[in-house]
C-alpha cells in the first residue's frame, strides 16, 4: 500500500511524507519547505523509520528520529521530530 500526508507545522513549515508499506514501512520519503542541517542527515532519518511497524506510535517514531538527530548533530528549522512522526502516522492511516 501507499500513503501520503501533508502537515503544516503551526508557526513552522510544510512536511510531506510519501511511503509504501505492508506490515512495516518499506519505503519513506520526507519532503517539504523545512530546513535540516546537515542535509545528508535527512536520508539517515528516513532510513531509521524504514522497517518500523505500521502500528508504531508517534512517540516511538519521534524517539527514533530524535536518536538519529542527536547522534548526527542535526539542526531542524521549522519542524520537530514529533511533527515528522505525526506526518508519518497520518500517511499510514490514510
């Protein structure tokens, strides 16, 4: 199955998540008008979510994103790990 969701972060930027899934997230792409530094960390964040169960909670996904962000020294401007997680869950539910 495929999923697509958009979220306008209050006071922030637009996040778009495209994904493919069955019982687990198989492919994930995060797009939008946000800023992330270093840019290469976006792929690492996406890769950290791939393989997670489609039943994962926003908190579980957010925690995974936060772990990667901390280890990579990621700076997010206009988005948060929680807002990315919320958009991922929305994409699976649609």
